[in-house]
C-alpha cells in the first residue's frame, strides 16, 4: 500500500452521488494543517463544535449539507 503524504497537502478524490442524475468526481486539496480537525470514532455527523470550527475557517456563515459521497486519499507511488 502506498504511504500517505506526511509533509505536504492532503489530496482527496471524492465521488459525490448527491444528484443521482449527475454524479461528480471532485479532487480536493487540503493545504493547511488548520483545515484538519480530529474526529471521534463514533462521529456520524458534525457536532456544534465542528460547525463553529468550519465557520471560523470559512469566515462566513455556513450551512452544512450532507452529501452521498465516497472518498479516497490520493497517495504518491513509492
């Protein structure tokens, strides 16, 4: 298995199936360590603390909308 990138941005490949008639592949880059927050193993949805963190990082009022998505981490080949 490929090793995750330790020093550098995280790259994620997302398959968003929210619109069944128009699924989308989305390549995301998480460049800042401040854009990553720990989650508890039992977390199923963002709690109020997480919503406030997202709002603070985004800088504007937000609404969190669930999506039907599968996500893969994009690793470099050794």
